[in-house]
C-alpha cells in the first residue's frame, strides 16, 4: 500500500511555456527638424507546471506550480534639431510588470500541509512581486 501511494505522487509532469510578444514601433517625422518615435512592448508568458524547469527533480508531480508573467511598457522619444551642433531630446517610459505563480491541485491522497516537501516547497499561491508603476525624469 505505501508503494502505491508513492507511485501516485511521482512520475512524469507535462509542462510547457507559451510566450507571446508584440513590439510595434512608430516613427513620425513631423517636420524636417522634429521627429517623434514610440515603441510598445507586450509580453505574456503562461507556463502550466513550469516553475521548476529541471529535467528531473525529487519533488512530487503536483509540486511544480504554474508560472505567469504579464509585461507592458511604452517608450516615447521626441527629438528636435536646433542647429547642426545642438539637438534637444525628450524621452519617457511607462511600464507594468506583473509576475505571479500558483501551486497545482494536489494529487489524490497527497497531504495538504505546507511543511510537506512533496506538495509545495516554495510557498506558492501568492504574488511573487506586486504590480509596479514607475516614472523617472532625468534633466540634463
């Protein structure tokens, strides 16, 4: 009976990583002396059972955890040519980075305690990093 329980907790784990990236860019020459450029980056990463990426591990099948990442940012740049020696440039960037992980459903008969290394050794089911918004300005 104990061997059947251990066989239930071990074995192959189907894993994958699905990534989508979009990065469009727009360049607009408003006049012969002024140009505006904007770039948008969108990344989505979904990886069911993809937190632990080693080919083999000593953890149970339900201990791998799901990994998700959502990143969005946009940069804009305005350049003005004042003379053949002077160029004025204004840059800005706004971004959002959201990374989160969840544990998987426990295998039948698997203990639900957080102390069990077969279940959840990394303390998942919480945000790894809170969403952030940041704005930076550098005059000069």
